[in-house]
């Protein structure tokens, strides 16, 4: 994966930004924190969600992407 910088955003903003895109979460292997990359069918990563053991899931978009 070539994305090195992520910007955390609120859940509502995250789902507003990916809601109209053809993206699906792909869970990454491993334990906590559970991480999913939201990818297009062509493999472009448009976002990332990180589930916390305690607390809410955190959402990120690649830096520089609106």
C-alpha cells in the first residue's frame, strides 16, 4: 500500500465521502486494532476504519483527498 499519510475524520464525514462511491471494506488480518481498508473494485484505497477494543471506531481518509 503506497499511502503513508492519513487524516482522521468524524464517522459522519467519512460515510458522506465514501457513501456515493463503489467501495467495500476489506478487513486486514490480525487482532486489535481491527483495520479495514475501503477499496474500489480496481483496488484504490479510499478510506480506512480502525476498530478499537474500547471506544468508537476511528475513520481516516488518505491525506490530500477530499
